[in-house]
């Protein structure tokens, strides 16, 4: 059992059940605009078909809650354990990630039936009061958070898929407005140095990688009040940012040259003008909206070009600690980054785009992964990746908190990943 759920008290009674099944229903709502053909296609190795996301999140509950704790539970289909395991080596063999798009069977309708089967059994868990048992409660909380992660992944994977279509289809009409013009001049917020407490101390759910709580020594620093926006990134491009090796880390430069990067992912030129593929279809990039779909290498190069740096993840957490979790998150239904509103102090700390930090994704001091299959949830990935903070426009709001640590490889950019600048405060 992973320590990921060690700090996961779950509400009791009807509130716990309604919140839980609201998350389950949202997954179905998110795929409602898709055709069966859309749901089975896979854009690239890093992405998964929408149908697979729906099945995998049900497999998670079937494997870690229903099978071990519900007497007489019968799996919907024994073959699904092989098809929809993601990376849990200790659970057993699994279908290769890069070949998920070849799973024409089961059909989308069968996957919906699978979810209904699992939901019926989970409702019985709540009706019997078994959801209050500590171990079951912890696993339900982890599974709920896990499903929210896959809701975000599902939307980013849909964008990756639609961006490869010559039709550049629209996922659905969002609430986003048209281009809003240039962003305001950057302002800066200062923070003192010192020994600061880092990590999740409760109450509420947290993944195991958010702890243990520990002290980190920080020098005085300043953070930009908003994210880097498209107009600023276009200036970086026009100034030869993708052509100047002195701005780039060696691995990033080699990758950018090999892949022919000259703009963020989903940017393309039409009739000499830059356009951007979004979940709302192909449109001109909003000059005042945060840039997204940039790799760590690009974020680091931009920061060098601007004469700044990326914040450490500890600087980001200290700056965000007392701020409300509010902003352009999934519930806003914009489905793309939007310009910052008017306000004093730090803006866009939650939502719009995940913010690359300069911190490698490593375990906190005294971290220990839990025993068993669920111990594989986070710990085994703590190498060769970089930490991101803050959530994006497709992150559920109640999934976020200041201590949340996301992580991706430095070359990846299909997620809504963006940039906030930092500097030392002498």
C-alpha cells in the first residue's frame, strides 16, 4: 500500500458518495463530444485513447478496491486486467503503452458497460458503509484523485489527436473569449529568504510525493506576477531564440535541432501567420494569454533570453501557500489558457498552464515509497524528470493545492505547460 493515501481522510455519508460519483460522471461528460472513432485513436506513445482512460480508471478501482475487499466480486472481463494495467509491474503483465490505439476491442460501448459494472459495485461499497473502513477509504481517495489526473490527461490527449488531423477539428465550443490583446507589463513580488517548511501537513488528501514535511533553505527571491504570454514568446522567436545555441542546455539544443522546433507545440504557420491548435480548434494565438505546450528546455532557454531564471519548486510553493486555489481551471470551461485578470500581487498561480520549475523531481528527505503495487504510484518515477506546479486550464479545481507536485520529462510538451519567471532578490 502506497503512503500516497496515508493522509487521505474521506468525508463520511452522502457527501463522500456524491463527491466520489461526481468525479466518475465527469469522465463520461468529458468524452461525450467524441465519436467512437475518436475514442479509440492514439496520437503518440505518450498519449492514450480516451477509451483507454475510461477503462483504466475503472480497472484501478476493480483491482485495488473491489477485488481485494468485496467478497464475491466478479470482474467484468478477466482479459481487462492485461489490457488496462498501466505501469504496475507487481500486478502483472500488460499491453504495451505505445500500442493502446490498436485496441479496437473492447468497443467503446463495452467500456461504458464496464464502467457501469464497476460503479454498481462501488455504490454497494458506499451503501454498506464499507467505504468508511480506513484502508478502503484511503484507496477510494487515491482512486478519485487518480481519475482526476486521467481527466486532465484525456483532454490533453484529445488535443494531441485532433492536432494531427488535417481537418483540425474542434473538441467542443468552450467559454473562452476571442483574443484579448497584449498583457500588462510584468510586475514582481518579493519574498524573504530563510528556513521554510515544505510539503503537505494536512488536513485532506495528498499524494505521497508531497511529503514528508521538511525544511528548505531559501535565499530572497522574486516571482513575476503572471505567466509568460504568447506575445512575449513570439518576440523570443523573432529574436532568434530557437536559433541561438548559447541560450539552450545541450540536450535541449540537440533535441530542438533534431525535431526542427521553431515554436511551441501546436503552433503552425498559415499564409505567413502563426496559428495555434486548441481544443476550440485552430485559431490565432491570443497575444495576452499564457504560452503553453513548451518543454522544460524551451522554458529554460526563454528564461535565459529574458535575463531571468525559472523558480525552484520550493520558491513556488512558499509563494502560493496562502493563496486561494482559484483561477482558470477545468470548471471555468475555457479549455485553454486565458489572459490574467486585473489584480495586485501574484496572478495565475493556479490554472492556465502548469509552471516548469528549475527543480528536478526527486524524493523529499526521509521519503519512502509504500509497499505493494500502490507503492509504484509515484516513487519509481523520481529520476530524470522535472517538477511543475500550479495546474492548468484542464485541471479540476478540487484536485489542486499549493503542495501538489507534477512531473514530466524535460522534452515533453503535449501538456499545458508554461513559464513563470523568477530572479534573485539581492
